[in-house]
C-alpha cells in the first residue's frame, strides 16, 4: 500500500486494487501501468546534480549551469508534486498525494533548506575563503562516494530482476532513450537557432535531457513499493542515463563549430578569465 492510504481489501484506487499478501495490504496495479508511472516520475524530475559533471566534460559554462541547477531545484520544489499527480492521473494511476508531497519534502525541500543554512553557518564562523578552499574540497569526494554507494545499493536490490528480465528492461529502456535524445536534440537545436555560445548551448541541452534519478527512485519506491514496476523503471533510467549522456557529451564536443563562438577552454579557463577581468 502506498504511504498514507488505508483501504479495505478489495477496494479499488485508480486502476489499482487492494489485495492482502501474507497479512500485508498491497495495491495491485497492472504491470505496464506501473512501468509507465516510473517513467513519468523519472521524466519530470529535472537534473540538479549530474548536469554539473556533463557540463564540465563538455567544456560548458559553469556559471550558466549553476543558474539552471538553481532554477531546477525551485521548479522541483513547487511543480514536481502537482505535475506528477496530474500525469499519473492522466495515466489512470493512483495518486496518493500525502506520499507524493512527503517525498518532495524529504528529498527536495529538506536538502535545500539544510544546504542553505549550513552554508550560512559555515561562512559566518569560518569565512568564505575557508568555505571555498577547504570545505568544498573535502565535500566534493564525499558527494561522489555517496553517489557511487547509491548506485551500488540500487543495482544490488534490482540486479537479479534486471539480469533475469532482459527483454523487459529493453522495452523500458527504449522510450527512456528516445526521450533523452529527443529533449537533447530540441534543446541543442533551439540553442543554435538562438545563436547561443557553445559554452551555454551544451549545458542548456543536457540539463533538459538529464534527470534527477535519486528523487524519482525515492518517490516511486515510496508511492508504489521497492518491488514495484515503477521502481524498476526508474532504476533502468539510471542504467541508461550515464552511457547516453556520455554519448551526448561526445556529440557536443564534435559540434562546437556549429555555434558562433567556440569556448576557448574548459570551465577553469573561463573562471580564470572572469577573475582577471
């Protein structure tokens, strides 16, 4: 049963029906609709982390990327719940609003507020120089290790399912792959049409194509359960995102001449130029 619901056995909720398995109430949803729910929750979660890596690899503008990440964070805070509820409803899937809003509060609002106040506290007590030169250098490897641990745990829970159902994984991966490439193509093409610099165009296209898979996985697990098709679909999204985004980074690097001004170097070069001006 999704968090926040307490329905009797046999009751219907959306296209789901409440059943009891070994004394535990569960909401049984058609498997293909469960996969659809996972793809929806993944697709509407804008990236706020990995795009920094993709932008760096593509020699993009760090400042531009950070602004977009901030916008995405605010977008998720206010629109992820309503948009997710709307699209799940269109797909005739159950929408437990309590669980949806709780997942946003835990996985989006709480880290945002904690980061804001911890940054202010550290700067007030240690100063901005210590924060940039000491704290961030320590925090960066911690975030990378945390991401790797998250991926290991995800695939350890779903590894057997992925290996035993390759055809199912393929059917889930195809629309996710097409979505990623299509959104990237639209963003990249529009950036060229607007005559943006390459350093701005590359991260602009990739931030739309990339997803905040951590939030999508946590939300789908809270709404539909760890063993659900929705949770599996979000994990498949992680499985294909890294190689696909690396492919798109390569595409960006090969097409820098499409834009009016090629970036003179990587983000470090741009930052150094900004500091001396």
